[in-house]
C-alpha cells in the first residue's frame, strides 16, 4: 500500500481536496516561472495551426452587442431548475437575455452559412456547443450556460468594450476544470493542464464577433462536425446527452476540447471577470 492510498484512507475526501489544491498551486508556480508563448507548429498536426475557413477582422474594435444568448436545443420542456437559471440571469445581469430554441433558431441562421446537415444528428448538448461557436463568430455578445447567476454582466461588457481583447470570461477554476480529455495531441493536453490559469471557463463568456479567435474556433467546430457527418448519420444521438455506445463524439469534443485550446493560443487577448461565473450546483 503506497503513501497516497494510506493518506486517502486516513483523510478521505479531505485528502482529495488537498491534492487538488496542491496541484493547482504547483501548476500556477510553474506557469509563472515558465511563461507560455504559442508558436506555429509547436503542436504537430494540431487543429490550432489550420487556417480559418471564415474571414476575420485583424483589429478588435467597436462596441459588443449587449445581449446574452442561452440555448435550449430540444423540443422537450425546459426543466424547473433551468428556468430558475434563466430567470436569475435576467434578474441580475443587467443585459438583455435571448433564449434560442428550435422555434426561433432559423431566424439567426445566415443564408450563406446554413447549419451543417449533421447538426440534426447531434445530442442536444452538442447542438448547444456548436451554436456557441456559430453565434460568437457571427454575432458576438454574451453566452451563458443555463445555470444560476448572481452578479451583473454590465462591468464585463464595459471592460471588453474598453479594450482590444477578443473575449472576457470567468477564470478557469483549476486544472480539473480544463476540457482536455478529448484532446489527442499529448503535448497540448499537458500544456492545457499546466497553464489552466491562462484560460477562461466554458460556461459563460462575452466575445467580439469576427475575430481570429471566434473564426478559428468556429472553423474547427464546423470541420469536426463535417468530418463526422457520415458516422453521425449512421449513429445519431438517441438521447439528450448522446450516451448510446455507438455515438461517435466525446462529451468535450464539440466545445471545451476546441474552445480551451484556442483560449491557450490567444490567452494574451482574453480578459477575466469572476462576476460571470455561474453556480455549478443543482442546475439540471
């Protein structure tokens, strides 16, 4: 029996919390003493090096549209906890909240950029993941997971408007919150875990439209969906979360596994604001 097993038997979950805290501290120290600088080609055969298939503005200027998009991608009824989350955002954010559902989604889809055919085969959470990139590229503004919120988003919008940053979001909570399990490049997977403090969270953020960040993020999401189009047609999601064994996409593969790598690439053009962080408790 090794020392870690003995410590866990003695301390239980307290040992787990200590271990997580220790790793966060160690990785923060490493990141501070070994600053991260992205270089083209540093991750061999990685999507981070691919050119965007969508045009982008070289300058990040102008006011960001003051709207927060939330997505409910199924025809099923919104659960009471989710309704509570939407109401909390409407109450405290100080920003117009726009709920996107299958009924009003068509009015937001650009004629020259229709949804891929494979979109209909995605799980409901992966549909939401895809739409985040679509909306943040074409429209910008805010995105929010349907969870409970407690603070105004107005200062965060003001901060982004007064900067040349691409986006603003809440600071990632720790290495355990990094969406790197679906990342295939081992060096990138390692750097995401080590440099987690440079990232913003997946669940709530504000973006400028048509930046390199949103263009490359959305391009990668589009490519990934189209690459899986045939197998998705054969093995579509059979429930809300795509839990059937033959469903081909991992949980993080359409959002966090793309979004966080691009956050790392463009970390010096991201801002952070803890006020955007939702509650992660009892939201379903």
